[in-house]
C-alpha cells in the first residue's frame, strides 16, 4: 500500500498542457527587441586549413548585418564539457577556428535580419581550404605514423588513459577452469532530440551577457564563458526555457560563445538555431567503442577474473571522453575478486563525441552482457541464474569501488521478467520451423544516481506564501524528463500540502540556486535530497516562528504533517501555520534553503528480456517483445518511470538495430546527415513493450528513491543482440545489426 499522499502517485507533468496546446515557450519561440538571426559557417572537410574567407558577396545580400571571424575571438583553448572543474577535462577547443579538425567545425558566424536573408548571406560566403590528411577510426589513429591531432595534449592520439583494478587478474585467470575472451564494437550514435541546439545571446552592451538556451548545465556553461571572456560570473545570466530533449547532447557549450561575441560585435541580440543537418554532423555523438573483454570462470560458474581494454573514439576534441571512460570503469555489477579496466580516449577526425544517455555504460555493457550469456550457455547454465549467482548484493561492493551497494532488487527484477516471459510464451508459443526461429535474449544493467565521481551538488530554496502555498526554486534543469514535477511532489509530500500549492522556478542562474547540472541521472537523488533538506529547514523555521507567536517551546512537526502546539491543544497544517506566522502579532517571512552534495551514488538496477524472430530465407529479424523491469527504489512519479522505460527502450532499439553515423571514407565525412539516411526507429519498428518497476527502497534517497533515466537504455541493445544471436545461430559482436541483417518492422 502506498504510504504517501503525493509521492509515488502518477501525477501528470505540470507543463504537459502547455506543451500539447502549443503554449510552451522553447528557445526558438522567444524574441528580443532588435534581435537578428545567426548561423555558423562550418567546415565541409574533416581536416583542413582555411586559406581565405571572402565576405564580399555576402555583404551585398539584403539584410546582412555582420560576421565574426576566427581571428576576432580569444585565441584560447577551452573544454566545452558542462562538468565541474576536473583534471580530466583537457582544453583543446576554440570558439572559432581556421584549422578545422572535423566536418562541422565552426569557422565563422554571420548574422542577418531575417532567417531568409541569413540563408542567402550564408550561401554567399566563400571559404577556401587547403586539405590535410585525416584519420577516422581508432585503429588508424593509433598507427605509428599517424599525425597527432591535438599535439599539445598527445603525440600518439591517446588523449588520456584510465586504470581501475582490484586483486590480481593474472592469478584470477590461473584459478579459472575456463577463459572466454572476444572483441566488441559499437557505432557512433546521434541523440536526435526533437528540439535542435538553440540559443539566444544578448551581449549587445558588451558588459552584461544574457543567454537563453536549451542547456542541461547552465551553471557550468556560465563558469566556462566567464573564464573565456574574462568576466565575473554574476555578469552572465543563463536561462533554460522549456526544452525538447537533451540526452547528454546539451551537457556542454555549443554555439553560445560564438553567438555571444557576434552579438557583442554587432550590438544586437542574436538567435542561433542549428538546422537538423547541422545537428546530425556538427553536434556531439555517442562514442564509437572498441573493446576486448576477457573472463575467467570456474566450471561451477563463478567468475574469477575480468579484464578489458576499452577504447572510445573522441573525435578531435576531448569534451567528456576521459570522464566517460572513468565512469564506465565503475559500472561492473558482478562479484569478481580480480578486476582490471584499462580505458583509452582516442583522438580522430571523426565526429566530436560527448555525453549520451548511459555515459560509457551502454557501450561496455553491450559486450559484457553478450559474453555473460555466451559463457552461461557454454557451461550449460541458465543465463539468468548464472548472472544472479555472481551479482553484487546490498552490503557488497562493485569491483574497485570504495562504497558498498545500499539497495539491490535485481533478483526481483529478474523473477518478474521471467514471469512476464512465461505469460507471453504461454499465449504465443516460441516458433522454430523451416521458415522462422524465435528466441529470447537477456541482459542485466546498473547505473548511478548522480555522477559516479560524486561531484553532483544541488540546492533548493522554498519560499512560503501567506496562503500556505510555496515557491520552490532549484537550479536543476528539466530537459523533458519531468524533474520539475517530481521535485514538486517531494516538496508537497514532506510539507503535507497539495501538489497544486507548489510553484517551481528552475534553471535560471539569475534567480535560482546553484546546481551542478542535469547529468548522471542525478535529479531524483541529488536534487531530490536538496529539496528534502530545504523542506526540513523551512519546517524548523516555522517551528521557531510559531514558538515566538505562542510563547511556547514544545512545538513539534509530526508524521501526520501537522504542527503540534501542546500548550494550546492545537494541531496546525502547514497552510494554517504559515497563515498564523504571516498575520500574527510578530509577523515573519519564512524561507527554507539547503544544498546537498552526494556522498555516494546508489545504483539502480534493471533486467531486460527480448523476444526476436529470425526469418531464415531472407536473413531478416523482427523484434516481437521487450520486457524491462527496473529497481529504482520508490518511484516518485510512476508515470514518469514508465515513460522513461519506454523511451529508454526506444533509444536502445535504435542503437541495436539501425542507428549509426555512416562515413564516406573517400570524402572523409559523415554522410548520415538527415533523418532519411539516419534511421531512427518509427512506431512501426517498435516491439511490444512491457515496462515495470519492482517494490524497493533506497535508504539514502529522498522518500527511498533512486534514479531511472539513463538506466533504462543500457540493457536493451545487448538483450536484443543476444536474442538475435540465439534465433539466428550466429555470434554477434557489433551493432547496429542492420550491418548484418535485414530489419523488418514489428507492425505494418
């Protein structure tokens, strides 16, 4: 039975009506007086040197306002990653460049009065290049004769390396009865958020910079730009309007520095919105991964050792890559006494890679989980039971981890998946004949509730109104996942007020309190705990204020969400107490505030099972069912949790089946530059989805909650590949599967 009145209830997101009626204001909907439109002129070459920029014809086009050239911006390296300062964040990118290192690199920015005039002016700009040799694959970048792409950082294109270890792997392999090892590859993947990368920058007075952008990390971006421009942070304001998705792509600066300097030069606000084509090749992608995995296991099915060499293709700029490698090293959820992770960040002239839902976990889990299924079957063990036998439990540690797992419902997840699978098979059967063969695949996964480096911090301020309603201010950016609604539910639950009495303002560096950023699946756990502490603070301040009003020192706030005043035999709700304090003889304004920095990052868990069908004559595959059951502690908003499962499965299906950024090796560029050639799954491609959560409780979380957002994508691709492998009889070591199979839709 749900003990809560507001939390753990499926409340529709507070902005839903505005979105479906078209009233929600995204960055593209905003306008400022005297605002003009901007565009980046980008390199069409993977590696080149600009020899000339000719603006003469562009200046003649009607509506042309001005341009910002590479030599007019600070000649300073920076790292665009929206993470707190860290030695892992190496500086290697410039605002504009005359030495482009990838297709889509920013050469110059131009502005015009209207979007139509902007397109004409952009077409009239003439940039001349001298082409230079380029490398696009990890293998080519590591060749002895490969030229260094970032010579001030590395002479061999290994930008950074990371080791995590426990025990002695050589000893562990000697103790094993069997050794299993193989290589795995995953392709680069585009985020394809519905809203393109957008910003409005007003630096027209040259003193105060105001930015509206679809940002996941407004406070980090403010800090980076202050450093770049030599400004005080309080002279820069970053506001996040309603946002149409992020998935990690907006956890970093994109066009804002150039748009800001363009605004300063022409003395007008500039709106700059990427085209969909720019989004595909000039925005960040999920890293291409190459890994070698080696397992040692006893004949009883007990892991003795694990080792991996894990390579990520960063593109030419490091952005998040070393932190992603570090995060991947901490996501091995099985008990293995001897563990060695060696991770490498590799520079190429391919698309710039950055944060993407899963943050390195999705890539490594792909190969690991396929190997776990492969090992189990070769040892004649059930793949689920083999995993459970080796899985870390509450009170135990992940390999090379410093803290123990505080809650784990993985077995409940597995058993529920098995039950749903049996129900499907009882209804449909499992075909195996001359034409088709159906099979099930399985994968386990985990993630974190906040950055695994424990750098996440969030703050909250609660202002009480005289009618007992509250105004919650948080720096946490809702990027479409529903965090504003969830945080409002936590506040309403702790204070014992209706959800309708909570107003929230978020992600505006001018008025909201600091938040590290929306990444690492941190909003429920980190931001939620900040809200809990702010609620506790305002309750204590109300107790003190009531004590002044009543001249009593024994006032308490009980589990019934009422203020108990024994001397007066009164029991006041939060609303009644606020009214009493505001209008009493000693009137007071009540505000609660607090911040929370995570000491740990508790792990949510998931189990995914997939039913795939293989058509033997056509070498075709069809996905029939995807089951995913998650352990996320208390689901603060069950509607959001189920939505995250369904959305995560959708991205996992695309990752496994069709999505990849294809390269033309001769031209040295990405050719998947639109949504016709880059195949995002349609509704007809989607299998039947069975998403659920199990009962669980995280003792360190707000109301017992853990995260859900990134977790749900991680197990999907390996479960799909496992199912297809079983159905087709072929071992699978790379995705997307469209490279080897014809993909058929599940629905016509």
